[in-house]
C-alpha cells in the first residue's frame, strides 16, 4: 500500500483528524473511512464518517474529508493543513465552495430567488458527495423538487450550457434553471425512478418483465445526445484508462493487482476502435430515469463529450453484469435484459470490441469495493476481476 494511502486510511488517520480538530472545541471519538479516491502519483482523497464530541459533552455524527493532493492557495475557509494533508468538515470542501450554500436551506432560498423561483419553505437533502469532485443536493420547495449540483466553479457554466444544448436537441436531461460563480448548477426535476431503483426494488411496473421497449428506449436515448456535445479533446476510452485502474488495485493489493494488469493489457488499445460520437461518459443504470417501461430522463451529463459510442454501451453492460452478482435474485432478469441490449448494440458495433470494452469497465468497477471501504473488499474485488475475465473470454469467442 502506497504511503499517502496508508497515511489516510490506516491508524495514523485518526491522529491527523485529531490534530486538525485542536482548538475547535471538538474531540474525535471514532472514525471510519467511507470513500477512498486514490490516484497513483497524484495523491489520495478520503471521506470519513466520524463521531465528534463537543466541549459540553454532546456528540454528533459528521462527514469529514482529507486529501494529500495539492490544495488551493490560500486555503479555503474551514480547511486545515496538517503536514502535507488538508482536512475539513462537511460542507467546507476545498474545491466545492458552493456546497456550503447548497446544504443551507436559508442560503438556497436566496439561490432559488436568483433563478426566478420565489419559494417559502426549503428543505435540503444531500444525495451524493464525492470529496473534491462533486455533490448533488435535492431541494424540496413550495414550487416542487429541484436538484443542485455543486461542482468546481470553473465547470458550472459549461455544465449549464450542456444541459441547455442537450435539452434543445430533444435529449431528456433535467432542465437547467441557472448557475452560480461558486459552482452551483440548479436543475429541474423529471418524472420516473432510476433504473437502478427499479432493479433493486421492482414493483408492479417492473421494466425488466418485458424489456424490449426499454431496450429500444435506451438506444434512442444514446442517439439523442446531440453532435454539439462532441467537442473538445477526444475522451480516453475505458480501454485506454484500464492500466490506471489496474494500478489503483495494485496499490491496495499486489496479488489482485497482478490479475488486474493482465486484464488491462488485454483491453488496452492505442488507436480508435469506433467513429467519433457524442458520448455521455458515465452511462449506467443510475443515470437513467424510467417510467412506464421507457426512459424519461438522462442524468449527470457532466462528462459528456467526444468519444466512442462503444464506451457508453459497454458502461451499461458492465454495470448490469455487476448488479447481477450483487443482487442474485434479480440475476435472471438482468441477464435477459443485458443479453437483449448486447444483441441490439452489436447490430451496429463490433461484438469482440464491445466485449473487451465491457471488461475494461468491469475492471474500473473492481476498484469500487476498496474505494468505499466495503468489508471484505478483497473478495469482492476478486469476483469482479473474474467477471472481467469472463467478458474477455466472450470477446475471444
């Protein structure tokens, strides 16, 4: 395990957190690493669930963050440096200055007014938080439900524009309502539940019971991404990023890393394998809202750009195959749905290339159990590597 990874996830992490809390009147009672973003050669960022005790004896459960990556200068409010590590309490993220606003109902009421929504009651719920990357906050208002994304300030305007362009082209993305210089993008709500929720908690409207309409709707949604999004540098494909993910696994466990590097070597490619297209960049079941058996919304187009359609297709296939292992009771339905998608995709894509690209995405997902510090993460990582190897077997016929 590399030095900064061990520092921020091993026993010394508690000492760092305690040192950062000195002078605040808070005492660390316990902590658990809940997210680990390790980038070999570039640093490590960790999120913690921590219990803190105040001077009056009361306690609270809070989210903390620490990072060995380079920090902004001067240090943002609420960020403390201990040695070469920056530490903070949520929502004072060093790269997401708007997060403190999004998490505060009173300040969010003013943000709503700034985009033309005059609301009375505001209730905020943090839906997702990736330290130093992004956060999503659900905002319940008297005018309905909104979603606010907190991103790095230099990305907010571009993300707002992507939504505007995609929506005008007929792509079912959330309508953009406004953005702020501190990195907030305000989005309207859409009907439906995520496909993941349909999979995990199926109801009477289970879209996998008769998947053909959903398969066609998924393909149509991909094709609805407008050409205007296919700009800028060509995205590195999952195959071209595979060696990075293998290195991440190797930094946590050398034996698993050896297997991961074999998979990475098998999926790597130097040149393009498919024509340029507008791609989502992270196309999987949690990004798709479904209602009545068809797609009603496409979320998180932060990573949309110019790339290969193989990547989006492979991303969805890989996630579905991992979900089939996580939820074995839904395995048969997921396998039928995945097979139908695979058949539909290979009508326009080379089957072996798609299978290898899917193996590359599964390899990236094999980093997840360690990233979220799942108990028994080594065994889960090994199972995901075995799944990637099965996709390679399919590619080889």
